[in-house]
């Protein structure tokens, strides 16, 4: 699994994730930050338990370095730390 890859920096893993996401037609962006940082953002539609209809889309950053597969809410302290040195 992609989570067991132990080589590569942020930009390498983000590019690999973007390529794999494109292959399975999953909506994903590749964002390049400062100092060669890169990350992927995905949109997740959570089901509303009260009326079983999709709620507003939620944007997340996919953690590929520290806890591979974890979703970090955009603009949260964890996401901001992931995007910076």
C-alpha cells in the first residue's frame, strides 16, 4: 500500500498520489507550496444522517508523510503545519 512507502519527500509522494488518484478518476489537486513542499487536497461529501442527502463538500489535505492516509481539514493547525517547514 502507498502508506508503507518509506522513500521520497513531500513533493515525490504528492505527485505519486496525484497520479494514482487520476488513474482511478478520483478528484484530487496537487498543490505546490514554498520550499518544494507539495500536498494533495481532496473533497469529501459526508452523508447527513438526518435526511440521508450529501452535505456540503469538505476539503481535506491528505497526510502522506506523518500519518499516511489521515485527512487534515484545510485551515486547521495540523494542516497548516503540514504545509510549512
